[in-house]
């Protein structure tokens, strides 16, 4: 659609020019080559954007991704070497120009809605290809967009293409003047997860070391969850002979504190960062190095996704273990990924626990090989859903970059 200029937009931009610009702190210089910009309006959508970039790199290995989001979203997990994250503060002309001058993106995928009119307007002035994907009714009706329809129309005028989650979102866009033939109803963009990599020689060696041993993984653990995790492990170990816990801190720099805590509580512990391997007497393997979580998901038939037993951490991405065949346990505080956990739970691939007692009971059941296999199979089915939407977005980006002559 052609970029329109409504009275509401003109008034908004006047205020945006006068607004005090919060200084942007850029995480890195702009990388050379093609740069895709994705704007995330939820943690799940941020994960989906990283997945789209991973798919695009199959044909464009040098493609880089900058993801922007409201400041409250937080830094996504597992940023790769070609992935960047930029929180965006207030919507001002100065801030928009500073962002666009620094990153100079080649194309933008804007998810959901929840528009920033000044940023979209300045991007449109630079003739940046903008596509609205996973458009939702809530996102299209957010805040000023609902009460200022002229401004909402101007926001939509900035985009060259529209993917709607469903008919309700399509109806909103049509009511705001987007021609029906320009809208694709794709269904929801499911976040998914590419299978995280691992060192294959490490996997083979560890598989031999752990052969025949029951194993569970506590991934992304916080210090304030340790009491419940260790209490459950101690209790289940009384009934499951040779049980090994692989413990991965959410922040690998907490490794020394975790190590001291484990040894103070009497657990026989091997520390991966110190080159130690578990033997037959090891009760816990502290996996306190960065970037190796894909190895541990592959080795553990059951994963407790931590950062979820106590408030304040928001949970971690359940698609990661599901994509690698691990059954999922999780706590009640998963607000950042609630929709994803709900999908896995409804499919029988994930089970919620609330404390050490319920974690103990869940482990006793899920460590049975047949039960873990059933949950893992269900998890794989969920993780594979939504591929058609991702495929369509990937094709759109490739076609647009080809037309632009980008590498």
C-alpha cells in the first residue's frame, strides 16, 4: 500500500519530533551484508523470528538478523553470532532515525501489530520493504490504534504485505482500508525451534558414559530454584538406581556458586567446565558452560525447564527440548511462553509441577522409558506444527531480497 499521511499521523509526528529521545545503546556495529529486521511484540514472536532467520540461512548463510522489541520484553535466549537484539524505548522521530541510520536494514518483518507510528513512518520514507506478519486482532486494536482509526490506517499504509493470524484480524484490516486481495490468512506464526547444535564427538562420548543410566535435565536453573530441584533429585534417587541429574544454570557465570552449593549439600558432583566426567558414583553433572544446551537436551529423555518454579524469570522456550526429543516438565511461572506451554500440555507433551513434591512425582512417572517416549513423540508433533506459515514467510523474504539484488 502507498504510504498515506492522515491528520492524525501528522499530529502524532509533530509530537514525536518534540519528544525527548532516550539515547539508544547499540549492541554492535552493523554487520556487513544483508540485514533482516524483525520487530517482536512477544517472546514467542521473537523466537519465531530467530527460527525464520535460521531457515533463511540455509540459502543465505551470511544473513544477519536484528530483532527489536519493547524494553520490557527482555533479551531472548541463545543469541547466535549473526543475531542481534535492540530494545526500543519511546517512539520518537529522533530515536527512529538513530536506529535506522545505525542498522540500515534491508527488509522488515513486523509481528502482531502494536505499532510505533514514528518508526514506521521514517522507515517508509526510506522505502524500506515492510511486511506485517502474524497480525492479531488485539495487536491491531491496541491503544491509540483503536481510538484513532485514521492513525491506524496510516500505520497499515506503511506495509507492502499482510499475513493475518485469522479471520478476525483480516476483518479489522479490511475495515481499516486494506484490500482483501492484499491479505493472506495464514494462521498463527508458531514459534518453533531449530534443533540446537551440539558437538557430535561429545555426544557420542557422553552417550557411552551414560549408557544404561536414567538421566534427567534441569535446564536454565535459577539459584532460588535449587532447593526444590535438589530435594526432588534426592527423593527420586532413593527409588531410581543410578539416577543422574544434569544441571544447567541459566547464567553460566553462576557455575562456581552452584558447584559450592552442590558440594555443601553432599551431592557427588562432576563439573563440566573443569573437564570432569561423571562416573558411576556421580549424582549430578553441573553443565556450566555456554552454548552446549543442545548436547544436554539430546542426552536427557526428560527435561525440567527451570526459571519457572518461582516468579520473576518468565520461563524458557519449551520448543528447544521438544525439537530434540525430550519430555517436558515446567513450573507455573512461564508467562513469557504461556501459549507455547499450553500447546504442549494440551498435547500431552508437557506436565506442570508446582514444588519439589510435585516435581518428584512427575519425575517418577516420566522417567519410565515408555512414558518419556510418548511425551517426546507428542512434543515433536507440536514442534512440527506451523511449518507452512514459516515456509510462506521464508519464501516472501527470499523473493523480496532477490528483487532487491541482496546477497
